[in-house]
C-alpha cells in the first residue's frame, strides 16, 4: 500500500511547516 508513504509525506510536510513557524 502507498498509504503509508503518503502518510509519512504528510507528516513530514506538517513537521516542516511547524519548524518554519
């Protein structure tokens, strides 16, 4: 399943956004 990959990517994006804040 690629759902895990998408989930990881989403988590990474949110983490990056939080870090930028």
